[in-house]
C-alpha cells in the first residue's frame, strides 16, 4: 500500500489492527461482491421491490463498512429507511445520490487490491 492509501484507509486499518494483508483480502471480496449487490439493489428499487431492497441495501452497507463509515453509508442507511417506509421515490433519489460515490470508493479499493491495474 502507498502512504496515501494508508492515510485514506487509516480508519479501516485501525479496525483491522493495522493488518494491510487483511484489508487487501477484504477489498478483493468487496470488489467481487459489491457490483452484483449494487445491480440487485438498483433493479429492486426500479421494480418497487422495497422489502428486498432494504435487505440488499443492508448487505451493501455491510460490504462497504470496512472501508468507509460516512458518506455513502449514511445514504445507504437512508435507502434502508425509505424502503422500510415503502417510499420508492426516496429510495431512487438516495440511490442516485450515492451510486457514483460507491463506484469511486470501489475504484480506490481496487487500487489497493491491484495497484498494477490502476
């Protein structure tokens, strides 16, 4: 990991007792799973399957929580809350607000996991 990455993911490393190898392994799992979960969530919101969307959003929040505890995770929580309230419009609005941010986070994680490809 670069020094810049250590600074960016300092909180994540702290939660993992400074274990960079564990962070990289967890990053690889996130990169495998998150795109699939994101696609599921988007489809469920579009199709107004909000009880499933709440569950899927919770799964996505869990996947990303190692790497980020603010920003997009707060918006994902808004999706969960809106889905439980059967508010499709709020779910869609919150999703559009955080999707790009999640993709940016995943790009940062990818740079840690596979620095050669970035």
